[in-house]
C-alpha cells in the first residue's frame, strides 16, 4: 500500500498523482541498515584496494643518504688508516669525523623510518623495509664503535 506524502490518502499501486490533492506520487526506494552497511563496507574495501595499487612507486630519499653516511663511517672505523700516514687512523679529528658520520647516518635512518611510516599510513606498505632495518643495525653499531674509540683515546 502506498500513501500520499502530502495529504496521507491511500493510493493505488500504479497511481502517478494523488486522487485527493493532485500531488505527484514519488516512489522512494528504502534501503535497510544491513544493505547500507554492506555498501559502506564495499566502498571501504575498494578504497583500500585503490590505495594499495595507487602509489607503488613511492621513494624514500633518506635510505640512500643514511646508507652513504653509515658506510663512510664504517670504512673509516674498520680500515687501518694509519698505514697511509703516521697516526691518521688514531687521531682525534678522525675519531670525531667517524662520530659525526655515524650520527648523520643515525639521523637519516630515523627520518627514513618516519617517511616509511607516513607512506604506510597513506598507502599500506613500506619502502625497502628490510634495508632500513639492516642499515639501522649497522648505524647503531658504528655509533657505538665510534663512541668507544673516542672515549678510549
């Protein structure tokens, strides 16, 4: 049964206008809460899929910067630079340079993690997550070695 929205009179199922007041009959499709929930869930799922496929080419510039700084510090720490000149490898300026490069690597790897978390919150994935973790371990190791070398002078 249908009723007029204006006057409330009962209408025939195929009526286009109300017999009492002449108002146009407008049929409104009603959606149940379950159907609304299903439609909203489907929209969220399609949004998530679109986010995953949308930006797979995101870059994290801090990864390369941290890798360069950490590797330079590691090279300065590991190799016997005192073969080149007398006392170069054990000099205080060289140890300070190692600490500065190691801390620079720590800074850049921290920024790389922050950028990865931002990318994850937007698109649902992280850029080169294993490499970031590996560089983080090396950066901490080189920083500890550099601090130990600096304070045991």
